[in-house]
C-alpha cells in the first residue's frame, strides 16, 4: 500500500486533503440526520487517518519537508477546532472544554512560534500525539451523537472529551516545560 501512495500522492497532499475535508465534514454534521452524521463521521475518520498516513509516508519515503512539519499540526488543530466549535453550537459538547482545548492549542502554537523565531525547534512530543488521538476519538463519538449499536455515543463522546481535555492540559504542561528549558538555555548562551 505504501508503494501506491509513494507513486501517486505525497505526504503534503494528504495533509492538504485533511484541510479540504473540513468544510465537507462540517456541512454533513450541520444537516443533523442520522445518515448525514454517519457520512460526516466517515469523512472525519478518513481525515483523521490522513494524519497517520502522511507521517508514515513521509518517514517511509524520506520526504519530510519543513512545509509538512508546519502544516501537519496546523491541519490537526483546524480539524478539531472547527468541528468542536460546531458541536458546541449544536449543544453536543461543553463550551468550557472546547475553550480549554482550543486555548491550549493557541498557547502552544504561540510558544513554538516564539521558540522558532529564536532558531529553536520544539518538536512534537508523544504527549502531543496522544492528545490529538484522544481529541479525535472524542469528537468522532460526538459527531455520531445518537445511540448506535447499543453504544451511547453522546455519553461516550462526552467522557472522552473530558479525558482528552486532561491529556491536552498535561501535554500543554509538557510543551511549556520544554519551552522554558529551551528559552533558558538560549538566554544563557
């Protein structure tokens, strides 16, 4: 399968596809029927999988680019924030949890930008990857919203969103400590 992707698509194209799917998922969820929510969920899941595939493809083909390193985390943040804001407006996600998650994303992006302006890169951490996966799972369940296959999707999604919020804060502290260490080291030199 990697050979197919390697020949026909680049990691950056997968990242751009993830961004392009956001308005489509958004539209499907706003239609708010079981069928449209399911289609929106499938497209959301596909967009989430492109996050894994673009990284796998970039590493496998040794085609990581600075553009990809910049765009990939931005695509994740836009995907989660856009759909999470929609879910809040539909009454399916608590606004305060969304505000914490989105606020953390802005804060970490600002810290990484400040570090980058000083020539220092704060790389993605395993906590950041776990955070993204937990957010994607929570949002996925909240998109479906209805009880499906005996699974109370809204209740499960809400619990997962609480867990994702805790992981988001935990990974934010991890990034803050890395930022502090890097800026202290940079100021000493």
